C-alpha cells in the first residue's frame, strides 16, 4: 500500500503527530462508565477464567517488547497479577516451562514477526492460552491467538514505531483495568484510571507543542558519541524505548539502565562527554530519582530530564503534563520520540528507513 505523508517531511513525523487521534481510537467505544471498567470485545476470556489466572507472561520483540514491559507493570499494579515481559526470541530458545495457570500475551505491531509467531505456535502446541495485543487486523499472530485486543493505531509506515508503541501501552492499560475490575481494583480506582485515560489525547497534544524546544535541545545533543538513559520502575521501560529509538534513527550509541543500578556499575562511565536522559516522574520515587541526578551531576555529567516539574540538577528539563502515576509512562515517552527524531534529522539520517532495519522481521 502507498500512504500519503499528509504535509509532513517524514512518516515518522506524521505518525508522532497522529498520536492524539490514535489514542482516541484505541479508547473509543470501550469505556464503561457505569461499572468503571472497559469492554474488550475480542478478549474471549470470561470473568470466572480471568479470576483463575496466576501469572501473566508478555512476549514481543523490540519496541513491542518495551510496550510489554510497561504493560506488565500496569497489570501488576491494577490487577495485582504477577506479570513480566520477555523478548519472544529469548523465550522460544530456552525451552520455557509452560504453565497452565499462566496467561500468555503476544505483542506485535505487524502481527507477523517470526519470533513472536513461533513463540505463540509453540505455546499453543503445549496447550497454553495466548492472547494477542496486535495492531494489524487479521495478521498471523492475531489469527493464531485465542483472543486479544486490537491496538487501532492505524497503518504505521516508518520503520521505527511511535504511535503504535503508545497505543499498545494504552491497550495494555485497558486490559489491566479490565482484569483489575474483575479482581480487586475498586470502583474509585477504576474511575480514576478512566478519567486519566480520557485526558491522554489532550495531554499528548500539549506535549507535541513542545517540539520547537525539543528541536533546539536535540541540536545540542546531536554530536554526542553515546548517551545514557535512566528510569526507575515505571520509568525504566520508557528509558529503554527512548534509547532504542535514538539508536535506530540517529545511530548514536545509547544505553538504558534502571536508575537504581547506576551505582552498581555504569556510574563509572559518567563524565561530561556522556549525557544522561532521565525519566523523573512526580511520584513516590521522586526523591530517589533526584538522588540519582545528584550522583550524575557530582561527576559533571550533563542531564536532560523529562519530568513534571523543573529539575534543579538537570541542565534541561522537558516538563510534561501529569496524569495518574500508572499512566505517566505513556506521556513521558512522547517528547523523547521527538528528541530522537530531531537528533537524527540534525545528523542528516534517513529517518523513515534506517540502515540495516526492516519494518517487520518475518524471518528467523
Ligand atoms: C520498532 O521501532 C522496530 N522496528 C522493531 O524493534 C519492532 O518493534 C520489532 O521488530 C517488532 O515488530 P512488531 O511489533 O511488528 O512485532
């Protein structure tokens, strides 16, 4: 299919800009205000079954794996079901124990990624229940799964994923809310999350207005040899995804670390030539994150913070709107998509078609 760039210079820019509408679409028709929950028509999981799930294992590759990491956090916090995410490729090759009380979830934009599909087929062969969180309707993974949630991001053309990542995380928030309300999430908390979800499109629009500021910052960082990305708990997958995005399109080497792990090794790397991007949400971990910024500053490291308020220790802070703590990761990744974009642009990269990469990896 050929798609129009709609006045944008690249598909990536177009797709970043489409996010308010895309998020609106993944929410549309699914919210049930009466019971403070969401309806997910294709889930194929009745409440009695949903109550018997003991664990959730999420499988995906690349950006979808990162969305799955945030998804696991959302499910644990809202549904209180132990959940984790693993690269589908790793899972396949380690002869995993397939447990009948575990619900498996395969995440994929294209629905055609071979490693994910092969993991799903192996799981199904062993009698596991597998759901899909997929963007492309009717794709191989969607067909193979027992049910699932469509992400409704619309067609994504740029090799690197932006709007689909955001929508996938929102789809996970819906799934977490749905499972939570079947289990122990209160009506009040359900309402709080629903209100938070409804605020997302508008808040994303607010963030997109920061583009000029982010473009200026990107010009300053464009010459870096390498960059460090840090975040804690909910912020860590945001750091992982932001570093992947930067690597993919700018070819700047980037690493992501949990902020808490800095002192266990990577602090040795910190010096003025290695800038750090820090995810600093205004939540119960704020003081801990600030302490990490201090550690970096004490070693003369340059810091770019993404936060809900100006960070004193940072050289620059991109201030984003606050949502509910659970949903903040969705918003905090967005300025860093623009950051990667403008860094790559300043370096003259071919943004929609980065070297050595394909949109979907359908071979082993
Ligand atoms: C996205 O930025 C990348 N091109 C890549 O990591 C991608 O997320 C991965 O290959 C998985 O693709 P999928 O979501 O289509 O399964």
